[in-house]
């Protein structure tokens, strides 16, 4: 449209289209140009007011939502054989996280430990070597049912001793978050090599 305004609900369609009073008769060229000039002059003012009002409403709704759901915690309890997705916390501090997978999975729950963390495995039976915190686990709702072996523990690609070692390990949910450099972690880069040469 000439005025650059397109009707958007719940705005008044007539006002959004014309931004001026509708003419009640056929217009001359000069009158039509005058109407268009009024509409264009009004357009920026209305759009700026609308943007300000919408921004204020968004902030109010966000604050109200945070207030209403402040104490809401979803406490999922998964059992052996449940399918879950695991939040990919390794990407949370990266700048290009929008382009990376937010969840990993689906995974199969093998066991819930006393502390509430989970021992999980891939769909091929490969067991994760670290336990996963419950806050990272969400249920996976499959569109079609996935058939699992009757005895999931026998299907795992690990011995009973290896499984118990993972379950009893103290280390929980260790995942690289990009804070430490894995390549130069054990190297002393600040020291000079002149003392070794003497």
C-alpha cells in the first residue's frame, strides 16, 4: 500500500489502512495527494506509539509471568526404560548456541541414583560414563512407540561391574562448558625455558 500500513488485528482495519478519515465522495487529484500526505504524516507517529505500547505490554506480561511461575518446579521421576532428552549444557555459554542442538537424545534411563541423578544410555546400548543431573532431563514423547529389549540391563554394552562403577562414582554430570582450555590444561605457558637450557 502507498502508506506502508497494513491492517493487523486487533487494530481498526479502516484506521490502519487509511490512517485518516475515509472520504465520503470521489476525490480530485489534489485532494487525493492531500489524503496521502496526511496518512504518511500520521503513519510514523502511530507506528512509534504502537511500538512503545507493545514493548511496555511485553515487559509487563514477562514480569507477570515470572511472578506467577516463580516457584513452579517440574519434578520428573523417570524409571528404567523411559525415553528422555538431555539438555546440552555445553553450548549454553557459546555465542553460536542458536545453531546447535539444545537437547541430546533420545536416551534410555537405566537407573535413578539415591541422589536423584540418572544413569543413561544411547539407543544402541552405549552407557554414558557420567551420571546426568535430574535438572537436565525432560521426557521424550515419541510419535511412534520405540520397542526396547525386555531386559534392558542385559542389552547394555557394559559389564555389571562397569555399570556399578558408574552408579557408585562420586563425579556427577561433568561436562565441558568451555571455561577451561582442554588443549593447554596441563601446560605451563607463562614460564620461560631459559632455566632448562642452563
